[in-house]
């Protein structure tokens, strides 16, 4: 049950994310699967710890069916929402980083002109 609870919801996210692509890149899909599994697990753990106030949850807790059910429902909700959230972020938010070499010529030109 532990493997199903941890890795199952990420599979749902990958299926939603790549439903329109006929032949997605396997390496990219595997990397995204790992990222989804990590994010879904962390978010679910945060909800269980901070919102449901169930402290000190260990891996053994997934062996009990009531906790497994709560965990799985929360994780599946995150698994469905995350791909859509990712598409929205990719569509509306763009970050650009420009990397260059600093050689100090601009400062020396400014001092020479003043």
C-alpha cells in the first residue's frame, strides 16, 4: 500500500499532462513523474500534518486502511490539480535569466566619459 500511495497519484498527473501527446519523450516523462511524486507526497504530508493535525506520521501509518484512504484521497486531488496548475504557470509566468561575463569595461568607460 505504501508504494501505491506514494507513486500512484504521480501516475495520474503524468496521464493528465501527456494525454494529448501521442509519443511523449520517455526521459522527460520519467523526470516529471519523479518530480510529481515528490511534490504530491510533500503537499499531502503538509496537509495531513498542518491542516488535519495528525502529527508524527510515519511510513507505517500507510499500512492502516483508514489513514491510507485519507492519504490517497488527498494525494489524488493534488494529482489532478497539479498538471492544470503547471499549464497555467507555464502559460502566464515566464522567467528569463541572462548570464554574461563581467569584465569591468562598462565602469571604466563611464569614468572616462565623466
